[in-house]
């Protein structure tokens, strides 16, 4: 089993990244082959909306998006994490989503993934706002919805994890309880 972790936030080693690592640790302990990348290390330009990929299944822009989609195409499990920015995903995650059209086939209701991989997806986010305002104000729900719009069109079972209340970027981080939950999710996926 191949598992691909994708960090779509700029801060390596912080909340979102730690949660991705915990899920990947669980996956590793159940024998999965692990790879992790950070989208901020890749050159991903914005979608031009030309629709060429609908005909050719390939984006006209020759940049690192092709590398990332190729990795995702081979993964059985994808662990995708973004910090919540303005109740949504990070701007780099959004560029990645827009440019993922060649990963799908065009169905009657929009893009659908017909290939089997990835069969399982874990979506992760963290935000500053504490629970339950995360949900009352649509903060976490906004970010998770944005991720589900894309990953929900794949042939995949989806699990979500979120860490609220990460108000102080220098001090805060996921609790041991949250990290254990993430590890267990990976181990029992
Ligand atoms: C540009 C930006 C926008 C943010 N927008 C929100 C937001 O809408 N709601 C919120 O609760 N926290 C928001 N935050 C706080 C982050 O989501 C929070 O600190 C998160 O835990 C950071 O994750 P990281 O430690 O993995 O980078 C924002 C932070 C930044 C830098």
C-alpha cells in the first residue's frame, strides 16, 4: 500500500504538518510505503481555464503540478492537510485543486475520477478559532467543504480531522490526544 502525505500549508513542523505526520506514522506501522511532500516546495501556476485538459487529459502548463498529480495517481491513500485560511483552504491548495482537472474525467455533473486510486483519503485542517465557533461561524466547515468538493469526486472513502483553537502560531500545536487520534486513524485505515 502506498500512502502520500500532502502538506498544503507554508509551516513545516507545525499543527497541520504534525497531524499529517501522525496519520502517516500510523500508516507506516501498518506496513504502508510512505511519501510526504509540501506543495509550497513545488512550482504550481494558476489554472488558465483553457479546457485543453478535457481533450488531452494533460495541462498545457508544464510545471510541477504534473509531478504531484502523478504521485497522487499512484497512491492508495492520500493524506491532505491545509491550514484554514479565511474559512477556506490555503491559496496554494486552491491552485492545486484548480489544476487537478486532468486527474478527472468530465461527467454530466462535472469532473469525476473513474480510476480506483486513491481509494482512501484523509483530509486535515487546523484553525485559530476555538470549537464550537469553528462550526457556528462556518470556519472549519468552510475549509472541509472546499476540500470535499474536490476529493469527494474521487473514488475514495474520506475521513476528516480538524484541530481548532490554534490561536497563537508560536505556542499552539495539536494535543497529544489529537495526535493519537490521527495516528489511530492511519493505523486502522
Ligand atoms: C492568512 C491566514 C488566514 C487565516 N484565517 C483563519 C480563519 O479564517 N479562521 C481561523 O480560525 N483561523 C485562521 N487562521 C489561523 C490558522 O488557521 C491557524 O493558526 C492554523 O492552525 C495554522 O496552521 P499551521 O500551524 O499548520 O500553519 C489564518 C491564518 C492565516 C495566516
